[in-house]
C-alpha cells in the first residue's frame, strides 16, 4: 500500500546568496503527527514566497523510489527533506501522477496534484553537484507540488489512496519535460478534472499554441 515514509518541515533558515538572502530549503523529518492546512505543513515556511509556497504549492512530495535513483546516480544518501520536500512516499509513482489527481492521506487529509517542481539555483547550491539543475532536469523525476483540498493530520506510516484521476492522462513528468501541443490541448480541455492552477494553465496554453 502506498504510504508516507517521512514528514519534513524547515529546520532553520540558511544564508542564501540570491533572492531574499535566506532559504527555507533545509527540511528535515519530524516525529509524530502534524496538521496540514491550506498553507501547508504546520510549522513549515517559505523564505521566497514569490516562487515558493501558496495554495497551489502548499506541499512538495517526493518518492523514495526517485530518491534511491538519485542516490545511486550520485553515490550519496538522499535523506528525507534533502530536496526540500515536505512528504516522502513509498509505493507511489509521484512523478507519474496526473495533474489534478487526488490523494487521501490517512483518514482526513485530501491533496490534489498541481504541478512539477522546477529546479532552481538555490537547489543547486544546496546539492553542490556539478551542473545540478540540468542533471535533475534530465532525469525526469521532479516530484510534485500539491494543494490541500481538505486539511488533516499526517504522520509517517499513513496510507495514501489515489481517489480520482482525470481522463486527460497528462503526468507531472510530461509537464516537467515540456508538453507536446496535443498533450497540452488535452490538459486544457480537462473535462472531468478540477481546475488547473494558473501556472499550469499558462504553461499548457503556450505549449498548445505551438501546434
């Protein structure tokens, strides 16, 4: 059964050369149950709110399976929170999730997949790996941002149930790689799914116009 393996939130702000001068990317696992509200995991923050956070990026989720891929690639541990994620999962293809699909976590929390993570210079500086942004992009395993449909608690070990999947079939990985015009058009039609985020609607509109 897919489940949460770690719940992470910011451990402390770190100095950062760009943006606002600090970064909240240093997420680390916490013990026990935390509430997840519309703004994200209780006690978590985003330093640069122009590019991070907000209702459509309330929770960042990364899969153990993708972390293992990078651990093998880089020959180093990819511990929970290293990529700045709030939730680490097992048994769920996070990068293969559909835009707009919904998950129930535990008994109460309901999340909705909104968009892929976009790697940035802050992420590169954290990882200290050569050409990190390009390498992360090339591997096609970005993880997903989710919005909170219904607030609720989360704890490591909580089961995840995928409760709905839109028929457009467009995945996080496809969006991350760059949508083909026909796939963008399918996403824009989005006949049986929740409304797209403004970001994804803009991305899909530009991609569809290339046809």
